[in-house]
C-alpha cells in the first residue's frame, strides 16, 4: 500500500517466529519461555493499576535484556522503570534494561 507504513516479518525469519494468544494472568504465561519481542496493544487500558503492574512485571520477567515491548498509545501511561523508552520516526517502543 503506497504511502502507508506497514510492518511485517521478513520471509527469511518468518519460519522461526512463533505467535501466541495467551492470558497474561494465567500462571502458564511465565512458563512460555523468553520472548525477544512482545506486542501488547490496547490491553493495559482495561486494567486497574494493580493489574497493570502485575502484567508488566510478568512481561518483564519473560523478556531477555534488550527485549523490545510494543504497546498501544493508550497503554503508554503506565510503564515500569525497567524499560527504556525509545522514540523513532516509526513509533515508540520500550527496551528492557
């Protein structure tokens, strides 16, 4: 689509990428292993502050240092200190310190 920024996974890497739908409050979430990139869009807006902290703490726990977290604009109001905010022309994301 011309004039629209579209993100995707390069075909060379697609075979090694896995996508999961998961309940972040289920204990099995922490057993999934490490994730270098997590897309978490428009989830936190539905949670209270206690639930937001738990969700982000669990996300932080399964990411390696340098892991990248993408969130929706409405979710950005609440981020743990362990993430460093990065802003680029393509958008905002968070890197685990």
